[in-house]
C-alpha cells in the first residue's frame, strides 16, 4: 500500500507540474495575442507609427507575462 501511495503522489506531482506549465503557456499566448491585436489596430491607423510601436508593444507583452508570472507565484 505504501508503494501505491508513493506512485499516486508522484503522479499527482507530475500532473501538477504539467498544469503549471500549461498555465504559463496559456498566459504567454494570451499576452502575445493581445499584443498582436494592438499592433494590428495600430497598423491600420498609421503604418509609420506601427513600425515604432511593434518593438514597444512586444516589450509591454514581455512585461505583462513577467508580471503575471510573478503575481501567480511562478
């Protein structure tokens, strides 16, 4: 019974790690989608301004991901 318990605990830990990895991936994807949407809207308004904003929006997206990870304790 002790070996069964250890196996269940190990499986739960593996599942928890997988879920945390998935959460990180989803957060990063959401930040990228939001950033891409902002870039697309901006590009439709002003192509010159959009070129400048591309880099700035990617920086904002990176900061968003880092802040969300910090807030969730990752």
